[in-house]
């Protein structure tokens, strides 16, 4: 069954057409890679799925398990099981990461959790911190405030682990990371996926070496606001030879 179906999506921002008729489908449990150069529209596509109110489609649709998302808020989409990690996570000084994780979990679970559950919840996060090579004190720090690029990306993966979504979109989760951090992040992603095999993942990147770290079911090449070709992982290997303008 299709988890996500994007059909003929067109988006115009400040008079410029950014997405020019994008079609993309993911089935339950699949891992897809969307690769393309900077400025090709990849992040705009992620923003559209997340429901960023600053991005509006002039044509096309986005459906999640058959439900049209066009009139749903970001919170409503999150409750349906959609998680989107962005390239540059914003800092929220004064808001501890633990509070963000706990309140987000309560929101999607639609239950009131008492103080005893809060302690239990904290204990449940500890294995995730270890998985990402993070100290337990990390969740008491303000969200992304004063964090390195690698720590911000690991914070996003920790949120993914806690929320356990049906669909995860990771926008350049490997960008700006050193080799060791990339290995840690992708090891965590694969372990999370193993625990939730029905989760679908769309990895957005311009890193042609992505196949060193993960084995996707399908790859899509995006250029100039369009997905120009979809197929197996050989497409990613060919980008290093032919570039992104493949026929």
C-alpha cells in the first residue's frame, strides 16, 4: 500500500515556480533516496509534506494513506505519523530538549501523562542517547541552542526515535557531518528502521556516497524542480559519471 503519494505537485514562491509537476510514491516499509543538486527543489518538497504554511501548491496533491493533506496543519500531519527533519534545525533557547520530546510524544499519543510517566519516559530515552553517542545531560540542554551541526542532526534522529513515525523524511541529515558522525547517524537510522519495519523513509541528499551507509529500495534524481528519473541504486552511482542531467 502506498504510504505517500505525491501527484503533479507544482509550487510557486515569489512568482517563481520551484516544483514543476513532481510525482513520487513510497510504499510502507520502503527506503527511497531523493538526490539532486542544491536548488533543485528537494527541500521545498519536504516542506510541502510537512505542511509549512509558507509553502502552497498551485496544483497537484499530497496523499498519506489515501488522505489528502492539503488542508491539514503540521500538527495534524504529525499526529498521522509524519516526521520531517530539516537541513538547518532551529534553536529554541530556554526550551529543554526533554520537554520538546515529552510534549511531542504526549501530543501524538493523545493521552495525558502524569509525573510518574515522565520519569519512565526519561529512562526510555537513555538507550537512544547511547545509540547516538550522546551523554544523558544532552536532553536537558536547550533545543539546538549552542549545539554543533552534528549534535543538531543527532537531536533530529532522537526525535525520530521517540515519535516512531509511519513516514520519515530526512532532509540532508548527512550534510556537514564528519565521517564518524555520518556512520553513527546512519547506524541509528538502520536500527530504528529494524524496530519499526513498516516505517517508510525518504532520504534527501546531494551526497553521491550515500550508498556506503544505507541500502535503499529506490532512488530518484531531481533537477530543476522535477524528478527526472526513478529507478534502482545504480542511478546514484551514475550521477558521479553523468551528473544530474540523466535521460
